């Protein structure tokens, strides 16, 4: 069974949809108005189709919510000055009988490393990219716009997607300040899709887009009580997304329900001429992921394993492990067949490997330079990692040396380059360690459809092999 389909079936079976929360009646037709904190994409579409509110109304409401909380939480780095005008044009389409799909008129926030060709910047939170202009929208942004989504704002993040310093904090950028989680004062929002997680958790948009290299969708989704889907590398295009690693980067939704995530994934997934990794997608038509969410018996007979040798109490907080174990009983009650101790076959070798560090060093040095070179306007004239290091160390707002550039120094000091024999040997070793030695090894050895593991322990295994994972019910599904 395909992982993503299994996750959607699980969401339907467990019944994750929130009960409606009403906050008054519409002056337009007297029908109830739903609290945006709880509103699903289906709720919003129903409201617009019935004339209860418009896309303009939605957009203004979300912008007002951002203005109210952002001075404290710093989850949004900037808003789209054309958002209301875009919403009005989509309302006009609806009035004329054109609805592009489930995202028509739906405000969505994207992480500030996903390029948009509009009046917003795309900077990965750094002044090094302020004022740069890409040659076109990123493929992700273009697909969202084509589907009728309104790109409302850019979410703050951990600067450079948490790939700069060894001594920074989750959610800090020089441009956007320090993102805080909304659940208690000074909450660490996790990284690097920190702002994306906070924006989604408190309903600053109907859905939010994050990116992950290793844990950057799953971690903030766990910390902010969300559904987060980290797609298989190549299912969603990375074209014109500020990179860390071409071998590990991926783009995915972060939402308050699985069905909403499914709607978004169906739009942003697919082949793209600008990202050759997407050419491996085995179908020309992207599945209707949301359709799987309606099945009430989706877990009946599903074979799910637990790699217990990778789960150590010392590596999780107590409540997470308690909730994880409780969720296993829920899965059993819904018809899943659970295999305890579906252990990873070669966990020791995985833990001893340093291949991932070197692969990311090589990828970043090449990929970040390539991103700068694609800009049609590049005010800082940076075209290499060495120049980026110099800018960051000498531009006061970048907070150097209090926040160092140690990861970049490691990249510069690597003696071999992307594409070298050493590079490919490390990539292939990572593939083995993330597949046969761990995830695929367990799936094959025990005849399983999927594995589950506490989310705080999950990212590395899937990351190095480019595998998909999904944050759901306090655990991650592989």
C-alpha cells in the first residue's frame, strides 16, 4: 500500500476532522460563520459557494489575524500587497461560473525560501537575497496560483532552512526575527519550517507550505500539532526553492487536517521540466489524495510495523512515547495488524555513518551558488558560497559571530565536489542506510505496508533515502 494513501486512510479512520466552531452569522445571507482556527478547506469552499463570504472577505480576515499576532509570534516575514486584488479576481471567476478546484480562492502561506515572482521577496530569511528577483515563479508557487490559491504571505523560518549556524535558534532569521510557538510563552517552534508551523497552527491561512531536508516539516508539525507531509524527494518540484541539498530537499503541506494536506499535495505534486528528480514519478496523472480520506475502513488488514530497536526512551520526551504507545491500540481497534519489534536490520551502521554530513556539504556549496546565479536581479552580486560567507560575516544585521557560519565553513572545507567518485559513493551509502539497512529492510523482512515511529526519532532515516513520511497522531508513518 502506498504510504501517502495509507496515511490518508488512517486520517479518515481515526476521524481527525474538527467539529465546526461557529462565531456568528454572515451579514450577506444569515448563515453561520466558522471560526478560521477550525475552518477546513471544504468549509471555506462551502462558504464561498453559498455566498456566506467571499475570497476577499477571507483574505482580509486572515490578514487581520496576521496583523494581530505577528508582533508577538513573528511567524510571517511579509504579506502579499496584491492579495486582496487577487482574491477579487478569483471571486469574479466564481461569479461567472468558473471554479478551478478545491483551492480556488483559498489563502495559503508559503515558506520564505519558495520563490514567487510578485511584490514579495524570497530570502530564506537573509539580507543576502533581499531584492533578488527570480526568472519566474517557483514551480510550487506556479501550481498553487494555477489552482486558484491566493499566496497570502511568506512564512518566517530558521534562516537558510537551518543550514548556516551550529549555535542559532529554531525560527530565527535576520529579516524576520525570532518566531515563537503559540502554545506557551517563548515556545520553541522547531525548525526549519518554524513560521510555517506556527502560521498553520493558529489559522493564519487555510494551509501552509513547508520544506524539509531532514525533519523540517515533521518537527514543526509535531511541535505545532499539525498534519505534515514530507513527500518522497521528486514528488514535488524544488525548482526555484532556495536549496540545501538536491538529494534530500522536498516540499510539502502543513495543515490542521489530513484532508486539507491531501488537497494541497494533489496540486503541488507532479513532473516538472525544471527538476529532473520529478521525472521518476511513475504516473502522468497525480492521484486524488483527498478521495482516500473518505474511507472509514481504510486500516482494515493494513500491516504496520514498529522498529522498536530505533525507539529509545532517552531520545523522546515522556509524553511523546506514552502517546505513541496509546496510538498503537487505536490502530489495532481500527483493524490494523501490528507487528511489534519490526526492527531495522542494520541500525548500528546507520548510526555510525557520517556520509550525510558530507553529501549535504557538497550539495549546498553547488546548489546555493546555482540558485544565486539564476536570479535575474541580484543586488548583492553573490554567486558563490565563499561570497555568501563574506557577506554574512560583514553585514551587521546577520548577527555574526553570535550566530556562526560553521555549516558553510564545513562545506567549503570539503575536499571533494558534487559529482565526484567520493560524492557518489557517499550518496549510495546513504541510500543503503535509509533503505535496506532501515526502512525498506524492515518493510521487506516483515511483509509490511508501513512503519510507525515517534516523530522526534523519525527524520534521518527517511531523509537520507529521499523517502516519504507523514506526521500524524503523535507519530510518523513511513
